[in-house]
C-alpha cells in the first residue's frame, strides 16, 4: 500500500512540474548490465521477438520510455519482453519538462531507452538541445540500447524527417522536393551506426518510397553529405541492429536499405525530381544486412531511377518495392 501511495504521489508531483510519469515493476532501481543494440520499428504491431531481443539487452536494469503524447502502454510491453527490473514512461510535453532534473536523472540511469510513436516534431522541438536530449546521447555513448517505433524511429538517424510542417506524401514530395513539408532535421540523436542515414516508417503500407527518395536527394543536393543512405521499415516489422553493424528483420514484411550513388540531376524548387541509380537492398526475416559495409545477403538487390517524379525499378516486373 505504501508503494502505491508513493507512486501516486510521484505522478501528481510530475503533473504539477510539467510532465507525467508512469511506473511499473520493482520500486527500487537496478543498475543492470546493458549491452548496446538498436531496435528500429516501422510502426504498428512490433513482434514479441523484437521486444524480447531489445529488453534482454538491458541486462536486468530499468527501462525508460519517452514520449510527448499517449500513455504508459510500453511499460507493460517492455516488462513482458523479459530481463527488466522496472519500466518508466515519461510524457515530456514541452522544453521545460525536458529539463526537469527528475526526468533527466532517470534517463541518465536507464539501462534501455525507448522512444514511442507520436509526432516527431514534438520530439525535435521539445527535446533537441535539452538536458534530456543530452542524456539520451550520453547513454548511447555508454553503450545502452536505444530504440523507437514510428515517430520514435524517425528521429534516430543522423538526419530525420522532422514533420515540422506536418507529414508529406510521396506524390507531394516528388512533384516539388522543396515543398515546405520536406523538412529535415540534424544534430539531435547521435547513434554512430546511423551516421549519414535517414530512416522512414510505415513504408510500404503508406507508400513512402517517393518521399524517402526526395529526402535522400535533398541531403545530397543541400550539401549535407556526399552520399546519403536510408533504412526504411514497413509497418509491423523491426530491424534488430547489433553494435557490429549486423541487422536482421523481425516481422512478416521487410526492411529496405537505400543508398545514393550520385547527385540528383534535377532537385530544384517547383520542379519534379530526377534522380538516377539509387541502390536498394531488401531483406525479410531470412536475410541479413551489414550497415558498416553496406551490403546484404539472403535478400534482393535492385536499383531505382526517378525521371520527372516517375519512379522506375530494375526489378523484373518493375516493382519499386
């Protein structure tokens, strides 16, 4: 009873200080022995296998889920993955909450960090450049596993689609790569394995190939990188990325690894994109990919060309996916 009253009091205090918190599991924290790894979930129903892989990397410690909307569903999901002492969710809905000492301290001691789905623009504008953002990056450097789903995955790469001006469709982006909705953020979360990479989510389900190609084109055309890459994950699937760069998929669908080979021929305001020779490697649960060497096995390699906003594939039958 005392523990329940204590947790209720903490929740009330958190609400008064600009954030909400939810706790599940043991009241006393555990240091754990975390090992690095990155769970890149495409949104929707991530598999139990993926969550087990992720949770056991905490080494018996405590999980922290960060979000700006929603509730505490991930606490139960992560605890059921096994190997955790407890799980906390923090709803940080403004920059003040992302500077709250209580939140920052829990992130600094987390043995695994999960960034939930929602609206990634909230994450960028509320957390980037704050003590919470700094604490996430410090734990990454410490070797703590980090993952995210949907909007939570969108912010894990060196480059991220910020959704500052709402979402953007493939048709909209291909027709004008400089549409204001094509907003790309940098300098937020720093995972060395995801350097030079932009992620995308709900990929086949929401037909996001075209917009991903525009993101890659803009990164190169804007001089942010000479070569740009993307990891795109379909809904209901997750990439389990090990610290040595090896990646495999959990789920019924696929993940896609894209890389540019040259600058886009036409990437200008108000003009449809023309962009050639984008390399794609698709893997399902039977394939593997090495993000350090950028090569795969057991999957399918093909190329994409964009000609005045029309995407064409080298695959037999012309399928772009």
